[in-house]
C-alpha cells in the first residue's frame, strides 16, 4: 500500500514540477494524472502496482467531496446574489459539452467505419 501511494504521489509531484518549470496554466494534479496515465500506457508502471489503492480511492471518492461541499456553505450569500449567472453558465456549458461529445463520437464513428471499409476491401 505504501509503494502504491508513493507511485501516485510521485506522479503528483512530477506534475507539480512540470507546472513549476514550464508555467503551463493547468492544475498540477491534472498533469500528474496525465503522467500516470502515460506511464501506465507505456508499461513503465504496471497496473497491478497501483490497482488496490486506485480501487480504494475511487470507492471512497464521495468522501473527498465533503470538505469542498461544506466550504461552499461559507459562500451562500455570494451564490445567492449570482445565482442566475451561475445557473446559466452551468446549463450552457452542460449543453455544449453534450453537443461536442456527440459530434465527436459521430465524427470518429464515421472515420472508423471508413477506415474499416478501406481495409476490408484490400
């Protein structure tokens, strides 16, 4: 378990280092997650090395949302004052994400079908 945590935290630390050195405007946790994904894909890190800690973290993910959820209570007055823009941004961004995801799925589905047909006829 300690080794698995060390791998996860090592990737997080690498993400911090990448952000510090490059100044990329991304959260270091996202960069660390991408690094972990890349290392898993390249088979530098085996899935078995992080499977049980990953299962534990995913299984308890709701617990990790409690502190931010409680912190939101501190800003109820601000949220109440800006409720319409917050809801509008949430609805519009949700619709955009759904539309773009659908279009990308259709685009890649058609591209996959075309490439499959090309290889089928050869």
